[in-house]
C-alpha cells in the first residue's frame, strides 16, 4: 500500500505495547512560535486571542489564492490506529492527515471540536498532520490539536513510560490563572514534554517543570495534574492532583448591569411598567442628563431634575423592583462636562443628581468634540467622577464612549490613560460598538472592539484578563444604526452570550424606544427598522448576567 496509505480506524486495534499520547509538538502553540509547524504563504501566526486553551492559538490568514495550510510531520508506528482532533474557529476549516482522512466544519463563530481517526499503512513511519481554511473565507483559528497514539521509534522499540511527575504544587494564582511546578520525571531515553490537565482536559504541553494555566474564572475551584511523555510517545501515569481556587476578581468591581437606554424626550416613550413585565429587565439607563444653564443638571436641559415625567418613570421602575442609572452627556445638547467651569463645579452638579435619586451608579456618555475629543474636558469629567465616588461610598462610575472595530481610538486610549493617571477608579469602561462606517459583521466587530479594549485596560492598569473583562461594558444599537449597520436579534443574542461567557460588567443598547418592529422603516426614533418582536432586544438584554 505504500508509506502514505491510510485507512479508516477500525481495521486493527491499537497495540498494547504503548499508551496513547499526543505525539504532536507544540500542539497548543504555547511556545509562542509556529515551530515545528509550517504554513503556506507565510500566512500562519501565533496569536493570544481568541484561544481555546492556554494563552496562544494559531491564526491562518487565508487569501483568495492560499488556504493558509499549516502542517507538522511526526513519526508514527506502522499498522497502528491514531485519532486526530483539535479545536477550530472560522469558515470552512479543515483538519486532516496527508493522503488520508480529513474532516471540516462549515462556519463557526466560536471554537468547535473536530476529530477524525485513521490507521497507518503497513510500513508507514511518518505522517503529516494539517489544518487549513478555505480560499477568501477569512482568517481561521486552531488550537489544542492532538494526534493520539504511540509515537515512532522502530515499531515500538522504546515501550518504557517515564515515571510519574511528583511534588505537583501551585506556586501562585490570580483571578484568571494558576501557576504550577513539579519534580522532573525519569525515563530510560529521556522525557520530552509534560502534559498539563485541568480535570480530564489537557490544556498545556511544556518542556520544563513549570507552567501557568490561564483563561480561568475568578473564585473558581480547579483540579490539575501532570503526565510526562517521551520521544516515542510513551506517557507516564498521572501525578497526584492539586486543587486550587482562583482569586476573586481584583480591581474593586463585582458590578453587573443589564441596562438598555430609555429616553423620555424622544421616540414615543414606552410604558416602562409594560416593558418590565414583558421582558424581565430590571435596570434602565435614563437619557440624558444635561446642563439647564449655570452648571445646573436637568433632564434634556429642559425637564426638571425632580417632579417631572422622568421622576415618575423612575418611581415606576423602582416600584417594580428595578433601578436606573442616569446618563450624562450624549452626542448633542448642552453638556455639563463641557459647560461646568471646573471639576469641582461638575462634581457638585453630579452630586445633586446622586442626592435627588439616591443613586447606585452614574454613567458619563462622553461623545463628540466638546467632551470626548477634548482632553481637558476628559480630565475634568474623570476628576469629578473621582470626587463624587469618594463622597458616596459604593457608588459605581461608568464612562461610555465610541470605538473602532479593533478597540479604542486615540481619544479612547487617552481617556483610559487619564483615568489611570488621575486615579479616577472608574468601575466600567463601556464602548459603543456601532457606527463603524458600514461594517457588516456586527458580532465580529463588537467582539474585536471589546478585545481591543481589554488589551488596553490590561496594559494600562496591569490587570489580568478576568479583571479587565469585569471593568468592560458594551452598549450597542438595535436594528439599523445611523450608518445602516444591522444588528439583528440573533446577532444581539450572540453578543449577549459572548458578554456572559467573558463575565463583563454591563450590557446596554440604544434604545428601548426603538425596540419595536418596522421592517424597511429606516433609522427612526420609535422602531428598529427591521423585523422583530416588540421588546425583543430588551428581553435578550435581560438575559445578561455577567
């Protein structure tokens, strides 16, 4: 049949002379390099997001003429059954072995497993494993690829497994990672790798006797164990397990809020009691608190701070067991941040609103050239928030601002840097991932923008992943945006599910006033412009738990 001939598994049984093990090198790309993988067209790279396990994964930048095929050749034993498996993400991703079996997935926005079995030929001693995308279908991702079976070595001439690693212990932990170390195993030929397991799932493979497992959840218990592996693929018995509970998320926030925008001055304001009873939503972001003149807070600059329709609505929300967070600012109007003469005067205006409604949180929606693109006004707002927070223990502070598809713009980065330098202790940095300029992939663009924000928060504040996510909010726009981008209920559900799985702090959208169907209606104030159920986006948002 020849050395390249392969057949489906089941023709023969696995030999009893060697234990099954992952015989691939760098299977999860945790080395930070591609080696020994090779990729056509130099289109492969190692990235830190999105990952399935550990902290790295493979990205294949497919082009119109190259499917970004990445492969690795390994030694195998003849006439032996193997199982190839891995986790992939993207459109039309393939996993297989040269000259034999392969499998693929059509399209997935999250990591999905692929697995295929094969049996080596009668004289076969090597196999080339590959993963690739499909032409012009966009970048694919792959992680934790495994070829389970005995390694090469002359038909199993080395059948002695290493000794089990001993002394496994945790040497450190954060809210999202655990560092481990252990004593080296011994082997008649030599140990080549150690496989780290979280429960029964292999999450890392390293050459040395220490590793850090990342991507974990705060305040969660995990059990880890380690196995040693030699060049022939012989794998040791498991080490004794060690159980570790990650730290609580640091940074001072456990704030979680599903709070779509509600505007009493626009868009046929709905009956808030009806919305709450129909959807289960509890929080609303009330728009907009502006300057009524002389640094004096008023709803929309025209409606009284208390005693008007806004207070009536707030009373109804609270009577139904909910609460509100006022939003200061927005795109237009006379804004307190720009008009109050100093940070102290602005803090005084904010304090009036806090006192009027005994608030638990306030949101500064920082937009346009008068606030967002004015660094002095940014600093004034952040300093005022710091002052008010110090005067009201337990008050949560939120800043909301626009973004690019890849994360904060120059002024967004500047806002975050000023928050750090001023010690503003902002609880939630909320981005508005829409009006990108006609981008069609609203789920992908939202995730990418949020991951960009996470990276900026980590680099600025020194936070780990879990802490950064716990300081992030997403505020979308339901249906058609101002630039005709379409966020459908299905896409908003995807975004909510992603937000829940990454434990961010806040989910909002603009606006409940528009949460009504009007397919073909365009971008208007009292409906979404698309086909949907009434209050469908609010119902989806109510499912955000963080």
